[in-house]
C-alpha cells in the first residue's frame, strides 16, 4: 500500500471512530431522558408477556392506566399520595409527592412518569390526568380493544343476525 492510501485510510478510520465514540456518548447521556411507555400489566409481566422485556428497577418509565377505586391514600402531613394503577390485569402502586392535577380521581385514566423503585412500585415525578371522560392513553386503548369488545349494538345486532339471534332461531326451529 502506498503512503498516500495509507494516510487516507488512517484519516477515514479516525473519523469513523470519532463519530462512533461521539454517538455512543450522546446516547449514553440521553439514556436518562428516554421514558418508555408501559401498561401496569407490562410492568409486571413484560411486553407481550415476555419476562425479558420487563422494565428494570431504577429505570425511568411512563405508565398509563386507570386509578383503582378505593386505593388513593393521602398523607395528612404532606403532599404524598399513594394509589394503585391497573389496566386489564394486575395493578402497580404509584407513589407521588406533589399537587395532583384537578382532574385526578379514582376510576379515571392517568399517565404517571417516574422511576421504578421496586418491581411493582413507581415513584412518580409527574402525574398527568385525562381531559375528558372518553380519554384513554392511546397505548392502553389499543391493549384494551384486543381484550374487550365494545359495548352497545353492532350492525349484526340491528339486522337480527347476531350470534344470540342465530342461536334462538336454531332452537326455535327444533
């Protein structure tokens, strides 16, 4: 290899190495500001029920779900609040010190952002409440639609072609 090619290769190698180191340091610095979204079920069971995709204790996360009725406990001497949050499965406990949003109440959807201090305890730094009675965090809404059927009538019910209607027709014809 001639000296000119060798010097070009060295320059390119150092530039690529410098970019890789700078990118690595930048990602390491931003790691503290990355908040992944989980549902309470995913915190306990892992994403898609995979235990390898559970958040680690000490990790910053956002958790969205519904406040379990009867679990809100306020400390009378401070602004500390403790409540349970669930979606369609198990609940986690959220601890928060500060003023809660005006729209916060039991049975309503919230998103809590903070650090997981135990496998089922989130110490929140921020609690966001819903803005109307139909609000559900988008990720939670998708999960709930997979498990629950919407209430009310659908097109088959209106035409008399629902599963129940067909079963009644078969029983009546016997």
